[in-house]
């Protein structure tokens, strides 16, 4: 790891870092690693919903058909879940948001929630990857159905076939990763989530990264960008 990145990681995050980007842009992959390096929670609304679905909760029963159709879960459900999570003590030194906010009302409410927390100004980082590349990435993706670890037939597969390196859970394909659902998720993204990017751009809180490079290069760029912010 280069010096600027080491210096960045030597300081606490103390902010909400929001990863934006299309389905398959690499939000989860990068968010997990940055959260691990800064030792802050990784809050993925998609992972939270998948956990509810796996446990068969009422929330999970409501979210499942919506997720499998490639549409968005209603704002009030997502917001209640995020508000409860962000209020927990472990978020006090900052956190990494992945898959949230995804609509303008979610972004606006998040600003209100953050205004009550003693954190630096939130930063949104948009991972830029074109639609055809994400369709290819998602076709190759597998995840652990227990801890959510992310694998890829192209880049990184578990050492033992079908078995998660992290927790030994089963490595499977996500039910919403069928190509027809992925195309719908992309349409939903362009229609409902792109305005969120503009929301942060207008407020001077947006940075953009070329997400089409390999995982290590994107991570390097992301840490370099955080290092520059700490040094300002
Ligand atoms: P969610 O789980 O958030 O899905 P998504 O936004 O569609 O994003 P993905 O998880 O598909 O992609 P990613 O960007 O995390 O990519 P990853 O790192 O895995 O949401 C699922 C559903 O839940 C939604 O459709 C909605 O119904 C509901 N939902 C969730 N949040 C909501 C909200 N806020 N409001 C309303 N509804 C909500 O990478 C993809 C693959 O590429 C992997 O195989 C990975 O290994 C590989 N890869 C990653 N980076 C690279 C790279 N640089 N080069 C090559 N391969 C790479
Ligand atoms: Mg994800």
C-alpha cells in the first residue's frame, strides 16, 4: 500500500461514505474492503434485505418479490431500517453506505439523519461502469448466502468450490442476477437513482471514479481520493 493511503487509513473516517453506481458497478466489493480497512460498519441495504429474506421475516416477505422483479423496495421501509441501523453506537466513527440512498426522498432524509450526528460532511463516490460491462460482471457473480462475501468467476472464486473462504457458507447465484432482472435493475437505476448522483453533485459532495478497472486499481484510487480529502 502506498504512503498516502497509509496516511488516510491512519485517521478515523468520521463520515458517511456513500458508494453510488449501477448494479454490478462494484459498490459492495469496494465498500466491504474500505469499511474493513477503516474498521467502521459496512451498511448495505441489499444485504440487509437478503438477510430478512433468508430469515423469513415479515419485512423479508414484503421485499422478496420486489427485489426479484428488479424494482425498489418502498422508501418508508428502507428508511426505517437505515435509521435504526445508523443510530447504533458502532456508527459513531463513520460508516460506509452501499446501495443507499437510491431515490431523492432517501437522499433528502439521509441528510436530515446525518445532521443529527457528529460527523464530517458526507461524501458520495460514484463508480462509473458502462451497462454492458455490469451485465457481464453480474453474470459472473456468486455470493455467500451466509455472510454475503462477493466472488466472481472472472476475478476471484472461493478456494474450495461452492464454499465461502470467509465463513464456510454456501456460495450461490443471487436470485435477482438473472439477465432479464438485471436489465430491469439497470432501468430502475437510470430512472430513480441517477438523480441521486446529481443531488450530491449540486451540493459539491460528489466524486467520480472509473470503476471499470480491476478491483485492486479501483480500491487504490478510492483510498487515494480519501487520503487527499484528509489532507485538505
Ligand atoms: P443491492 O444488493 O444493493 O444490488 P445493486 O445495487 O443492484 O448492486 P449489486 O449488489 O448488484 O452490485 P454492486 O455494485 O454491489 O457490485 P459487486 O461489488 O457485487 O440491491 C438489491 C435489491 O434490493 C434492489 O434491486 C432493490 O430491490 C433492493 N434495495 C436495496 N437497497 C435499496 C434501497 N436503498 N431502496 C430501495 N430498494 C433497495 O460486484 C459485482 C460483480 O463484479 C462481483 O462478482 C464482483 O466480484 C465483480 N467486480 C466488482 N468490482 C470489479 C472490478 N473492478 N472488475 C471486475 N469485476 C468486479
Ligand atoms: Mg452489492
